[in-house]
C-alpha cells in the first residue's frame, strides 16, 4: 500500500511540472542548486548516532561504498579515501555532452537547435565523520543554431552562437546530532559570450538550511536559496529536498526543482527517470546586435537514463528525454524586452562519463 501511495505522489509531482510546462508563468521555481549534490553524498553517510571527534575511522562514520540516499554516483564510485586520522577525502570528475533536435518558435518565426558540452569537478573532505566541505568547479559550452529566418531579435537572423558558463563554489555541512545537519554554500558564475566584461557577466548564488534525518532510509532538507539574475531582480526561494531509500535497490530524491527515481537493475547497471526545471542566462558582448544585453533560456524536461559502471572508478551514462517547455528571452542592457518566445517540445540525447577518484 505504501508503494502505491508513493507512486501516486510521484505521478502528481510530474503532472504538476507538466502543468507548469503548458503555460508561461512569472513565478518560476528556483533551479537545482548544483553544489547540493556532493554534500548530500557526504551527509547521507554521517552516522545515525551522535558522533564525537575520534581518530578511529569506524567510529567516525567514514564514507564507504554503500549507497547514500538517492546518490548513485557516490554509491558506485570509491569516492572516499580512508586514513588513520579519521578524515576522508572525496572527489569526482564528470564530462557531459548533449544534443537537442530543432524546435520551432511559437510566437515568432524561426527555430533553434542546441548542443552542449561540459566538465564538472568536485573535491572535498569529511572531517571526523561529522563535518564536511566541498569545492566545485564547472564549465559548460552551449552552441545555438538559429534557423528558418529567426525573428527572436528583430532584423537579426542569428544574434549569437557560442555561449559559455563557468562556475566555482564551496559548500559546508556540519552534523549537529544524529538527526540534524547544517548546510551552507555559495557559488559564483561567469556566463556569456566571449569578450564579455567579467563583472557584467557574474551571477551569484547561495543556499542555507538544515537536513533532518528521520531514519536510515528517509531524510529531508529545508532551507532558503537565492540566485542573482542578469538585468533582472534576484530570485530568493524556499529550498526543499527529500531522500528516500525505498529498498536496497530503489530510491527517490527531490532536490529543489528536480525529481528523480532510481532503480539498480544489476550490480553495474542503474536506471532512472525524472523531471527538472533549469534556467541559463548569458551576458551578450558589446559588439552583439543587442549590445551588452542578456539571453535567457528556461526549460522543463522529463528524462529517462541508464548508467553503466564499467570499472571501479568510471561510469558511463546515457540520458534520453523531451524538453516539454522552453522559453527564450532577449533583453537589452537596461533590462528592456527585445524578444521573447516559447518553443515546441523537442527530444534530446545526452551522454556522460564520470570518474570517482
């Protein structure tokens, strides 16, 4: 009965995201905070009983290869290195590539297809089993190809092509007792065309909250997250997360605006499905037809994926899905609207290669 209730909850949440995708709304959920994932892998391994600082690794709740709640990458990779000081280290490197088919614009003429490639690195340390810090660096390149006489920017068929985003951040987790952990993090990104001004393209984000561990199988995260926006007011929104280990092979995770269900088919193969909202914003350079303006790309997608752990330290991932809702907005340097349109749903395919070190 509990399993049926859970599946009903997932279906309801997916329908809610789909309803949001069907119409434009000025109230958007805050995008998934990228730094919360590596710390979730650490806090999930904090001991379930009160921990005192000790040099004994077994008593300190050192990370192991056992699956943390809802975090597949950490479960499959030997991301922790045990030593005699009661301190563990964890790190990962992930390479991604994605291609999306062409989608026709709705409010204006034209179409757009997109390809992306990225690199994501995390390194961190867990001190004495109840304190952790993680550093995160990521880079993503997006290649936009306009077609069919695009009029997103009036009189300009291809206002830009290559856009880039580089981010760096830090996050800290402290276990207060067997149930509560404190979380805090900050991130800065540089996002835009080449030759764009450094300070003009900076985006700042932050997260603060608590993680409450009800049992070995269930944990909740509550907090407040925020992110600045180029040529617009900052977003500040409540942040909610949930990790549920339904069985030794199945888990469900909510993280901000992302839902994810995972099931381990075999020791080396894991399947997943989910939905998520994301937004990308870029500063255009001074020689652009919209000089020093802003391009914003918002989307809601549904996904299915398959991960294959082909060695002790490497996992190959395949993701297929559909971008259900996509909105593109171009603003001038003062924040005035230049062009805006939604796009038809479009399928995509993504590949990833992750190394745990």
